[in-house]
């Protein structure tokens, strides 16, 4: 079946946005003990807005010596807590064996993490393992800001006949450090929403921010952008959590968050001072990226200076500069930016590039290919 046809096909009534919005998934980053899970489940059960308790049992960690989760043992804890408290549970799966284990213990929802979504082979393996299974499957965005990888992962599940599919926006990994753990780059999930208007897309402010203090700001922004719900990390004692302690909320903090999100219908909320701070934090991320990109561009200009000097070429290549301007003018019409602004900006960039090349070509005693 073609992807376009899949996107247009309506999803079952039991999984339409109208019946799940807002979809709230909450719980600890990791399942650490039966007592911890029972405590969180009892707190979440009191709030009828929570659909699933989340808890990771297999933790994909960069450091092999860090806490990796308790695996199937923790699934037994989750099943027991579900039977005792009556709280449906969700966990992350990273391979077909994880899927089989989770299903054996009665998992109610699975999600696929950013690292796994970035691997098409792993995604196909999981999609095949989930064929014929009637539980929701949520797909986190890939590590890199690549909408095609995210789209492809969702399409693999739909091709496997899975219809209760959703997406989780957890932010993206960038080279430069910022106030966010994983900057949100909101335009990417919004583009995905345009491609798949019939599936729920929820926001994970815990992984976007990496800080419990910023979680409410990002969650409010997601609400203003009409996301279909939230996945939030909640721990009875976050400061001693075995994984990601800084981004997990206490049950009371989580209750306060839901009170704000579900009952605060003030139209001007996005204009509050708190939201201004969040938007400025996003601008800081973009500014960091701009500086990094400009630095890389000037480094390339320095390498070009080396070739020009070796070939005895003029610093200013008028034909090349005209090509750049024509290409940028075409790009500008697609971006919505004013042509005058782009023209002025790139004249400044070009002037600095020529200045660097001139300096390097005049300097007889230095290697003109070095970084500047």
C-alpha cells in the first residue's frame, strides 16, 4: 500500500484523537522496585486524566557502565502493580525480543525510543513483531532533526497493519549545548502533524528540557500548539532516581502541571512572562546554531583561500557571488523571509569571508588552511 493511501486511511474509532485527547502518559524514567512503582501508580490512579503509567525496563544508555534497567524482572513488577492498583502500563521496546517479553507480561502500550527510530532495520523488526497486536504503539522522534526517518518509522508500522499508532515529540540532539537537553525544533513535529492529521502526537517535555523547572514552560507551549497530550516523567523521590533525576517531577509537581494544562484556558497564556522565558530560551538555541554555522562557513572560506593562492586566482569571484545571490533569492521566496534582509545579511557574510581570505592570502608565514 502506498504511503499516501495509508495517511488518508481513517484510524479505528477507539484510537481517534477525539477519544484520547489529551493523552496523558506519566511515570518514572525507570522501573526501580515494586515499591516505587506501586507508590507512583497509586498517585497517578487518583488523577483520572492519566491514561497509562510509563516506566522503562530496558534503558538504552550511552555509558555501558550506567544503570541499564531490570528487564523482564521489572515487567513482572509492572504486571503485579497493574493487577493491584488497576493502572495500565507502558514501556519502551528496542527490538523484537523486547516486544515479545512486554506482551507476555500484559503491556498496554509500547513506545519506540529515539535511538531505535533512527535505525530502519530495528524499526522493521519491531513492526514485524507487532503484526496482529491490538495495542497502541507510540513512535518517538529520531535523535537527529530528520522528519523522513520519523515518517518512515510510522509508515513501517502502518504497513504492518498496526492502526493504533501515535508519535511522541521528545526533542532533537544537536552539536551545541543549550538550555534544553534536546531542543524542541517545533516546526518538525508540526510538519509531521500535517502529514498524519489522524494520529495523536504528544509532547515529552521531560526529555526536551532535562530539567523539572522547565517542564511546565515547554508543556504549555505544546498545549498552545495543539499537541494531543503529554508524556511526563514522575518519581516519588526524583533526586535519588537511578536515571534522569533532574527532569522527573514529584507527584505533587505533576498534579500542579496537569492543573495548569487541563484547567488553564486563558487565551493569552502564551504571552505570559514564563512563556517569554521559554521562547527566549529557544532563540538562544537558534543563536548558538547560527554562530556554529557561521564559524564553519568561515573555516571553509579559509580553505578556499588556500586554493585561490595556489592557483593564483582573484579573491573576488564575481560569477560565483552572482550564483550565490541567485540561489539565495530562490530560497528566500520559500522561507517567508524578506529578500532585503537576506541580501543585506549575506553581503555582510560575504564581506567578512573576503576579508578572511585576503588576510590569509597575504600572510606568507602561516598555513592558510588552518581554522580561524
